[in-house]
C-alpha cells in the first residue's frame, strides 16, 4: 500500500508499505477519507534530526480516518467486511478503568495513529475492532473523518463552554478545529466572534456564519473583542491556536464567571496570573479530543441541527498529491483538507 511520510524539515513524500494484516480483535480499514489535522504539522515542521531521533520519520501520519472494513481478524463480531466506519484515533488496552469508561485517550498504554503506530494517510489502516464506529449511509466519508478529531474536539469544548442562546463565544484560531467550534456554537444558539491572522480563514469564517471577525495581524484583539462583547467581555473563549499571545488574550477578554477552553498545543508560556483568574472567578479548562462514546451524541446533534461541518473543507485531493497541498495548509491558507486514497 501507499502511505505518506514526513522525513523532516517540511518535507513529505509517498512511500510503499506492506499491506497490514489483522490479528485477533483487529480490523483493516480501506481508507476512503483521511483529514489533515493541525497537530499533524508538528511532525511536518520537525527537523530531520528530530524525526530520526524519535523514530517517527518512517511512520505514516494521520488520525482522522473513515472508510470501509476490508478485513477482520479472529474474535471480531461488531463489524464485518464492507461496513462503513469512522475510526477513533487512539488504540488502547481496552480493559483499564479509563478504557471501560470510554476514555481511550487517557489509557496508560494508548497509541495514537501517526505517533508510535502508522496512521491513516494511506490506502489501509490497521486498528482495533472496538475503534470502529458505525458511519450511517447518509453521512459522507469526509464527515466521518472530520468527526474523528476536529469535530469531536470542538464539540466537547463547546459543551464545556455551555454554548447556548444569550452567550457570546470568542474563537481564537480559525483553522479546522476553530471553524468546527464556530459552527457548533452557532448551532447551539450562541453568538461568535472569530480571531485569526489568515485572510483566507477569516473569509471562510465569515461565510460560515461568524457574527464578527478580528484580524489579529492588524488589530488590537482585546479591544476589538470588547467593542463587540461590551466591556465585561465574552461568556467564553475557545483557544485553538496554541500561541502564548492568544492564550493570554483569551483569558483577558473573558468576563466574570466565564470559561476558557484550551485545545491548542504550543511551546510558549502565556502571561496569566492567579489574579486574572481569581478576581473574575474564571474556569480555565483543557479539552483533549473526546471519549469514544461521545461519538453518538455528536452524530445525533450534527444530523438533527444540520451542522454543515463539511463546509469547512476547502480542498479534497488524492493521497498522491498530499505533499503538494501541505505547504498551503502549513501557511494557514486552507480550511479542512481531505485526502482521498
């Protein structure tokens, strides 16, 4: 089979790999859609020395897959060959309290696709049968792929922020996860202001229904948000960029009794003091992907409310062309990118 690899220094290429074979309790999925996630860029941007030292230079990236069950191993009863599935992106032991509570991402032995094990930017993906989530016939493979990281991450964060009518939410970073958050918040009845530096992503957020937009490269973000929300600030902030500057401002512009959900990983240190949190009685929360059983609630909400998550897709390209689209994604010039093996 073919698979994408990141050897380092913003290089990418397609290589040949042996087709995976399922063991007991395992499934091979023929990938029909694999979405590029912002977190994939950490590996893409790493140096060749860093990739080599970590042993990841030959690992296939990607953790947002959907497709059709191609082969099953022994002991598999929940899916059969030909089933349409979305694939949850952490493999785990399946038996610890975290796994049995649906929180595979907290298992001590978890393995993320594209990290220690091959991911989904390939023709086939090897996974555990329990990771295969049913994808309805009327849901596209692209939607299934979006659900598996960006969609689930944003959905969980908006639930934590209590997005609803009468609340105003600031979304920092209008990449795919920020755009998904914008769509969920609007569907839940909240008003949304979006903040980014990319003209393309600001324009896309406008078409997706943002109530206001801030160009972080040209405006004082805190002042612009307060002009929109009022001096007391927004009800909640959704920080997706991972930059220290945005993390700092997200706390600054959130009003008394408000909440901030952080999902973006970055290397900087925000300028936040205990006084910033105490005086306004803020709730600062991390939000890390989603428990596997939340898939069904998310799917029901998206179908019932007709949330147009697929409208965040700006590029659908063959797997073979993945190396060509990655530079634009890296520069923030795209929305969601879907690879089609």
